[in-house]
C-alpha cells in the first residue's frame, strides 16, 4: 500500500510557519506561491497576486516594493541565463532611511528537455547579522588612537576604491604617505602619552583641514599616515598636496605651557601610473617617502622609476655597509685646521671613508653616513671612529711639540644612544689622550631632536673635559638659543656659505652675522670649505679664527698628515 501524499493545505501550513520567505513562480515569472513571510514582506495580502508576473505586481505595489519587484525581474532573468542556483545578499530600503538585508537563493527548475519550468526563491532576513558585521568592521577597521582607518582596512578600502575605477579612463588617484620626522624623540623626551596626543592632533588636522571632498585617511602604524585622494597628475596638484601635509605637520602642537614642533616627510605616488594595486602603491610611496627623507626631510618626493633605481642602489649599499662594519672596510682620513693668526696647525677633523666591495658601490660619506644612521650601524661604528681617531692622535702627539686637537663627527642617534658616554670614556682611556684634545662635532639637528637629553649628555661631556663644536652652522635651525643653552667651544660656518661668500651678498651677510654672534658668545669661529686665497682673505678680514678647506689641506691619510703636523721634523 503506497503512502498518500501530504495534502497541499498541510504543505501550505508548513510554509506559512516558516520565518524564511518562500516564493515559486513559473517560467514566465507568474507568481504561483508566496508563504506568509513573503506576503507580509511585500504587503501582498490585500492584492489579487496569484498568477501575476513580477512587473504586473510591481505596478500594483507602493514605490519601495515596486523597486524591489522590478529588480527581482532582472535577477530572475540573470538566474535563468545562469542555469544554476544563484545566491546573493539583497538590500531593500526599510522605508525609514535604512535597509533590510536578505540572503536570497534563486533556484531555476528545468524539465527533462531543458526547458525552464519554475523559479523557486527562498530568502532570509539577515539584517541583525549584517548590522553586527558592520559594527564589527567599524571596530576592527579603526585605529583606536586616532579613529582613522588602520593599516589593514586602509588597504582594503583603498583597494575597493581602485577596483571601482577603470585604469584607462578614470581620473588618476594620488596616494600620499608620510611620517613625522624625529617623532621618536618626542616620545622619548616627553613620554608616549604626549606622543599619542601629537598623533591624535595630527589625525584631527588631517580629517578636518585637508580640504578634500573625497579622501581615505589611514594611520598605517606608528607615526605613519596615508591619504588617498582623486587628483590627476598635474605637478601643481601634487605640489599642493605635498605642501598641505607639510604645513599641517609643521604647525606647533600646543599642550598648555608646552609647545612641540615636528615636520613631515611625504612620498607621493599616482594610480595607475606607479602601481595598479594598493600594495604596489604603498610600496612605491614608501620609496618616495624614503627619498624625501634622504633629501633632508620636511618635504615631499614624487615617485619615479629613477627614484626606484636609486632606492635599489641605496638598499644594496646599505647591505654592503652593514657587512663592511665587520669586514673592516672603513678607515679615517684627516683634514687639518689652521689658525688664522698664528698660522699653526691646531687641529685635524677625522672624516670617514670606506672601501667598497665593488666599484658600483663607491660612495662618499654624504651618501653612506645617512644610511649608517638610519640603520643604527653608526652607533657601533661611531665608537670605533672615536677610538681610532683618539689613538691616531696619541701616536702623533708622541712625536710633535705643539699638541693638536682631533675633531670627531657625532651623529644625532649616536649622541642619544645609551652607550655613547661610555664609548667616549673608553676611547679616551685606551688612547690615554688629554680629553681637552678631543673635540666632538655636533649638528643642531642632534640638539633639537631631544634638547633635554642632549643637554644632559653635553654636560657630562663638558665634565669629562671634552671640547664641543657646533658643525654646519647656518644650515639648520640656527637658533641663538642653542648657542646660549649649550656650552660650545667652537662654531663651524657651513661650507655652503663660504663657497658663495664672494658672489652672494646675502651669504656674506650671514657669515658676518655668524662671526659676530659667535664672538659675542665667546666662541671660536671656524670656516670650513675654504678653497681659494680670496675666500680666505675675506674671512680673515671678517675676523674668522681658523680655516679648514682644500686651500689648507685636503682630507688625507695619516701618513700624509704627519709632515703637516711637524711629525718627524723634530
Ligand atoms: P662635515 O662634517 O661638514 O665635513 C666636512 C666636509 O667638507 C667633508 O666632506 C670634507 O671633505 C669637505 N670639505 C673640506 N674642505 C672642503 C673644501 O674646501 N671644499 C669642499 N667642497 N668640501 C670640503 P666629507 O668627508 O665628504 O664628509 C661629508 C659629511 O659626512 C661630513 O660633513 C659629515 O657630516 C659626515 N661624516 C664624515 N665623516 C663622519 C664620521 O666619522 N661620523 C659621522 N657621524 N659623520 C661623518
Ligand atoms: Ca664636521
Ligand atoms: Ca661641516
């Protein structure tokens, strides 16, 4: 005895009991079945809906439902064409400005000959899930500190943005990536909370004052930010954007009595010119930002293939330099300094050189010192430089009547490294030279980076009896406060002023002012980069105390320096 089939009214009861909606239509999209959930959702009950097509029903319905049924006609057609089940999430306006989200499965049914017979539709309201998902995304996408997008979501959203565009025809996009120069010093000197406040304020400035109608803002980590904006490749636009960031970062950060200053280095890339994906773009922007830093920070660089090549070279050089520290590839040359009045050679400056493993890695200190600084290798190497220079001086001093000073350049990160003072003590102890004959050359950037710590370190050096010179004066902040606040013995006028002193009246004025200021503070003033007799005569007339430059002597190996110091003459 065969089991009788389930009576149709029971099937209908079952379907009506379901919270999911169920709809069945024929091949012409005529509605054959709609369960209670479906009827409630579309407000069908008052209508004579049975046997009507999607579009006929749409005509009878209020606007929101009409729009839903019209788009339903389109998805029905797509599903027939696909000849297989299609599942998608559909957003339907809820009439209150929001949306109701449905997970909808459309299943086309075909007869044995492959002709369409029915369309079965099952759907479920997933609004609650969707909202939870959105809330979750908001939480995980946000950088907690600044409220900007975090790195991962900046990448996700930016990629979504790129995916919507057509590389051939869409307007170009500009990606700016920047970080704050010497931000670590703010953290170190004033604490992480202050540092966090600077980052928050920076984020606020970017959000409210960037002046872009559409942009994506992210904090990629640490003090690194990214901005994606529609832009085009007009160099003026890129310049404008670069300057905007520079200006926002350079504005003082005030916290009650305390005012902090920083600057930003920005890398700029274009989509699609410099990369099609956000990963590529961020990579290139990073190179450009690096280039901006190499160009002296507080500025921007636009990516170019030449820049990328330069970046590659720098990366190769960096690897070779790191290795070079262990391979003893570094050595020192010395450049003499002459007193303007007595004409005696009073000192030498130790200058670092390196023997590259291959000719293509030939580089001067202007190129390799910044890399050694960025990689931190200068800390270790700097200790060696100091010890080597001191012991060289000890050898010379043993042979000359008039003692000379050896000047050693000290990088900012070296000065601020915890082992610095120990390294100085060790160099002095091993060479057994009088500390008064060691002169450390510092630049203003080493002082601004962290004035409080710098002043403690400088005091300790003074206590040891070491001499201090302020190097490259005139190129940096040239703030009088540095000269008065820190007790230097000598001021070195940067060679860029000396070079143009005869041709550029404003450089002449600057040099005059530096000499006057130095003397007023009781400092000895040294001119570096003196190449011609005419320059020397002029500097002499202006009251400069000592000269250093090709005119007096080029940087040379110790053996070549010895005769100039009178070694072997006595
Ligand atoms: P700096 O401390 O300003 O050194 C003076 C630079 O001027 C040297 O360049 C020197 O060779 C060059 N110079 C000297 N006289 C003349 C001249 O008459 N005309 C011209 N055009 N140049 C002259 P160098 O040796 O290439 O060093 C460049 C920079 O690299 C140095 O500038 C210094 O900032 C850095 N550096 C060099 N050695 C060391 C080191 O041992 N430690 C650290 N931290 N930095 C170093
Ligand atoms: Ca120097
Ligand atoms: Ca200098």
